[in-house]
């Protein structure tokens, strides 16, 4: 399902949720305007050329977060990182997470504590999936980010197609080669999901979805 902001109720709910989180994370007596930050977030995520890294993905992540927020040591930091983790998305660039973290630092400077800012920035960076998570908060955010891999096959396939649409800069063969490499990297791990909650909820279906997609692509000549 695509959650483009064309529904007033959804838009109001998202805005209220973000502003509540923003207010909770401010240092005392700060008057930083969370509404302006929210407008920037929506403008980025709702860009029409984003087929996957958009509000639909963000809303999915927030839903998964709500399932486990009571298990997360620092839930406000994880939720804030989810809001910003795909804010900057330039297809093919390796520093999207770095730039997203820098964007957050710029907006949160003089609004939130240095400890909180550093924590959120680290959580954003870990969603690049290039390094192993170092603590429970990082484990939960990477699992949340990957959780759509464990949804039913039709949704998984739609997400895969939407990821492909964002990479109009490369050929089908080159895209599949790169994406297949990431999928095989996940399969080679002892487990895809680090936390017990997401392992129990999505591990088997994610394994089946990834394997099925790789077989499908191989049959099409895309290894």
C-alpha cells in the first residue's frame, strides 16, 4: 500500500505524533519549532520519484516500532532515528545515511542534548546495514528497517519492484547483480533479524521471500 499524504486524518496523525516526539526530546526551555522540521521531513519523503524510500516505508517502520517500543532501551532515540533515517536518498549514493544523520544534527543542534543527538545520529548510520549493530537499540532499528522483507510475498515483491523503480540510473542486469549481492549477504548471516521479537515474527518468511526472488531472477537470467 502507498501512503502518500492525501488523507487529512493520516497527515494530522503523523504530524501530531512527530511533534509530540520532538517536544519530548527537547532540552528544557528550548523553543525549537518542530512544525518546520516536520514540513521538511514530509517534503522529502513525499517526493514523487520515491517509490520505496517514502512515507509508506516510514509508516511501516513506525508501525513495527509500536509493536516493540516497550522492549527498546531508548525508544525516543530509535523513533527519532526512524523519522530521519531515509530523509536523504539519492539513488546509488553511498552516503545517504551519513547525510541524513547530518541533516538531523543540523535541525537538532541547540534543541536536544548532545548525548541524544549523537545517539540518534549513530542509529541513523547503522541503517546502512554495513556494520553489525552494537547495542539493543541498534539491533531493533535495523530489524525494523528490514522487517518488510518478512511480509507476505505479494507485498515483498511490490517493495522489490518499487526499489527497482528508484534506480533508473542502472540497467536491469546491473541492478539485480547489486541487489542480489545484498540479499545473498543477508542469507549468509546466521540470522537476518538480530532481536528475538523480529526473528520469531519474520525470519522464516523473509528467508522464503529472498530465496524465491533470487530463484525468480535466476530464471530470468539475472544472477
